[in-house]
C-alpha cells in the first residue's frame, strides 16, 4: 500500500525498511531450504558471501531505491553491475504498524540529503553457513546527518531450535526518541556478561574482553545478534577490539540500542559517524552497553596497554568535498525504473571505488 507524502520521511523510510527486511528474511530462508548456499570467499578472515547475501541485498537496495530514489544507500556486498532486478523482486509495501507511531518532533523535517542508509543484507554469514541460524540478521540502518537514528534488525530464523522448519522471522525496529519494538526484555541479569565475536577473535580482542572483568563471555556471531542479546538483557556489554566491523554492521543496532537508553561507540567511548563519506571500517573497534558505558571505557583504558589502544583510531567524517565525489558514482543495480548517473535509464558503468554506492543524490 502506498503511503502519504505527508508522513514524515523518516517514518516512511522505517516502514519500508521493516517490510523489505521481511522479504530479505524470506530470501535467506528460501536459500537455506533449497540447500545450495553458493558460498564465495571474499578473501578476508572468515569473510564469506552466499546467495542469500547477494539476493537479499539486491532486493533491499532495489526496493528502497524505487521508493526513495534520492536517498543514498550503501550495501555491504560488491555485486556485478550487470545484474537485472526483476520487478517482482521489488517490495512495495509499507509496514502499517510503524506508521501508527508518531515521528519524534526533532526528526519531522529531515530531507533526502540528510539521510544515508547502511544495509547489511545478512549479518553473521559465517554462522549462517555453519548452522548457527539465530546468529543471522538482516540489518537496515538509517543515519540522519551522520548519526545512527533509526534501525531495523530482522532475525530470519528466530527460535529455530524450537519451531520446526527453521523457526520464524521476527523484526525489531526502533527510532531514537521513540523507542524500539518487536522484542521482549528479561527482567534482570546477574553479573557482568560480555558478548564478543566467535569467528573473528584474536589476542587483542580476548585481552580487551578480559579487561572488562566478565563473569561470563558469550562468543556468538553477528553484530546485530549481539546487540539483540543486549536489548533482551542476556548480556551487559558487547566488546570488540578489532577494525573488522563496518558501518552497515553497527548503524541499525546502534540506533535501536540507543533508543532504549544504551550506547554504542568505539572502544575509546567516541561516537561513530555514519556520513556518506566516512571510512567503512569501524577503525576504533566497537563497545556497546546497556548501561554504565563509561565504566567499560575506563576499564579498557586502564587495563589495555597504550600501544595496543593506539592502534584503534576513532573515525572522523571525511571533508564534504569527498561527499560530492561519491555522489558522482554510478548506480550498480539495475531495474526498470532506475537511472544511472549519466541519466540514461538502465545504462550502467562499472563502479570504480571500493564503496558500494547504490544510489546517487540528484
Ligand atoms: P562477528 O562478531 O565476528 O560476527 O562480526 C560482526 C560483523 O563484523 C560481521 O558482519 C563480520 O563479518 C564483520 N567482521 C568482524 N571482523 C571481521 C574481519 N576480521 N573480517 C571481515 N569481517 C569482519
Ligand atoms: Mg555484518
Ligand atoms: Mg553481511
């Protein structure tokens, strides 16, 4: 169903993102059920891509681009520019539940140019290939003026061990100033439970987790899944002293966590910017907490040696001139309504940079 232009842009974006996240979850489920994952090794440490990552990204980006042609969208996967997106792959629904909520006052008048969408079509791909299905999520983060402002975390295989046929998809969404919806919180959690990576660990990561004095460590996959553990009160903090996590891993989880009073920053406690021109890796690492964020920042500062800490650089947004260069890049998706940067319908060029800029601003 179409949505009135009088609904604030942010709520239309969130509503469309919730709907398309369910479609992406269905794609991931179908790939698993068919059984041919089409695994490609992207060359890094445990850095894999499957048919679910590829198809879900095509679906999400083509769908959001169709509804919001002037909003910048970055997706994780580097996809061949020749891929044609069939029309029936485009999700046109807007989630009605989202539209029943009022947009926070301070976000009612944002424009297309204020927004960057960060898409991780499948977070926890390594775990997806190994059957840790509850670690897998679809992440759509909406940054406004460089701040993680709204997000969608869809868990395609929620409760897969209890519900037959790989569980059921659930969607958690949230907006800063409004709150987050679609999950239940445990009442209380004892101790100091820390969650961190299971497939990208190293000495520095382990030492930094230890510096935070955990009573228990949960080594699980996916940035989205780890933040779900925080918001459900199954863990107190997510500690990741590594540069391996990217903006599409943290934007949606950060917005949701912060809408509930938690925080997600780099390991020094500095905010992570999400402007279009920003470096993709979270070079300052990731620290997310439900509460007492500064306590964790101070423990890391106190107990991790300064030479190690100096390797984690807080991210700064690049100068605005770079942003306009990025906006010159061409589309790398194709569908019947999309225009490439040179304005010719359906004509595409090969992308030049490492950046997967899916849309351009006009
Ligand atoms: P993890 O906690 O290991 O599941 O990582 C969270 C997200 O960051 C996933 O999307 C990973 O693919 C990504 N990530 C973390 N470390 C690395 C790395 N060393 N190389 C590539 N991707 C990584
Ligand atoms: Mg990811
Ligand atoms: Mg991914």
